[in-house]
C-alpha cells in the first residue's frame, strides 16, 4: 500500500509539473467560485460549473470522466471564505465495506479521508484552509492529492476478503479475485451527505 500511495503522489507531482504557472502566482487569501474554478481548469477539469449549491458556493467538474464536487465554506464573520472541501463519491452497488478497511486506508493515506455514508456509498474527501494565504500551486497540488488518491482507494477496497466456495472448498480471497466486477463506480457526492461533513469540519476549522 505504501508503494501504491507513493506512486500516486509521484503521479500527482508529474501532472503538476505540466500545469502552466500563473503570472506571479499570487497567494489566494479567500476562496471564490472564480479562483477555485480557475485552479480546477488548470489541472485538467472539464464541464466546470460554478454557483450556489445546497446553501453554499460550489464548483462541480469532471476529470477523466470522474465527477467531483468542491464546496467553499468557513465564511461566517469573515471578509471572505477560507475553507474548501473537495470530494468525490463511490457507488458500491449495495456492497458493504468493513470499517476497518476504510480506517486502514485513512491511516496509510493521511492526505485524504474515506468515510461510509448512510446510503452505503463512500466518500473520499480532503479539506484545506487558506487562512494566511495559499499559493495557487499549493491549491492545485491539494486538488491533485484527492484526484490521484481515488484509483489507489479503489484498489485498496478490492483487497477486502470475501468468502468463495470454488471447487467445493470455502476460502477467503480478495474481492478483486472473486469477481471481475467489484461494483465500484465514481459518482458526484450526495449534497446532503457532503453538507453534514462540511458542517462538522467547518465547525472545527472555526475554533
């Protein structure tokens, strides 16, 4: 797993090396739909949509066909918003994944966090604050951490052991060996579930 995560972060660095630099690369003090969308486009995001969403400002986009939802938050009692929650969802087609499996990924991949939500699907997310200013290159790197972690996370999930009775003998094998279709499909994070996550994170960020 360490090798997989290292490879993902190396891939992120490789991708960022090809991202054109902004003039002077002035730090971002407050997140806006415009500057977040600009960074999203710089890392290859397509179908970018910006606007009010579930009580906040959001940037929705796709990269390589995978949907992402970035929410701008931590705005109250401030001149602007300093919080950005970045997420993508995974439809498990009803399959349950062990909490220990998610916790193992979270321990080994501190840049991002995986959680199970009420409908049985999963969220992969990362959050950051611009308090004091964040360079645009740093913002793009943070976005890439989430994006490059997704395939690593999916491979991690495929290692969950399941029972098989092949040949008349019951044994446990990784999910990826038991089926050619583990049923993992990236989806846009459900707004209501992401809002709960944002509320909890934003409350801690304001302290």
